C-alpha cells in the first residue's frame, strides 16, 4: 500500500478521469480505487538578475501556489507548480518575493515528464480559427 502525500495528483478514480467524472465517483461510489501521480520535487536557487523579465506568464491564485501555461525562461516548465519562493507560500507573497528579493529559492512540483508536449492556450485557439 502507498500513502497519499500533499501535492499528489488524482489521475483517475475507479477508471474515470476528468474533473467532473472524478467528483461524481467520489460523491456516489462506496468503494474507491485511485490512480495517482506523484510530482518530482525540485529546488532552484537563482539570482533575481538571472530570471526572465516576463512575469506576466506566471499566475498567482490565492490558493497557495503559482503556475504558468508557458515555460518561464527555462526555469519553470509548463505544468510546474511553484509552491514557495524564499519560504513564502501564498500567491501574492510569492509574487512580491520574485519581484523584490535579489536571491531566490524556489520550490517546485513537476507533474509532467520532460518530453510531454501539450498545446498552449494560444496554439489551441489557432486550431479553431
């Protein structure tokens, strides 16, 4: 048996994937079988001066992590989750640290394998134009 850890992602429940299907299984089934994905934990130490300037691609929801739908200067890959910056773990606090602190210690969760390719939102939009 395995233990579920903070940061583990639910991929399937009882053979079903997708948010709505998983929620339905959780609400209506008595026996649950989970397929999980454990992310790689990555720590990066970098000087602010070595970071890309395009902070606008980073998203900082209030929920306590940051992410990007695009890669960020070869440091952050698509689908990565930034869970802390210099010990700060709330979105607005992490954003301030990225802008103001000279030395950065980033803790990431990487869910996707390095060879995964998925279309960016812009690429998906282009296919429907």
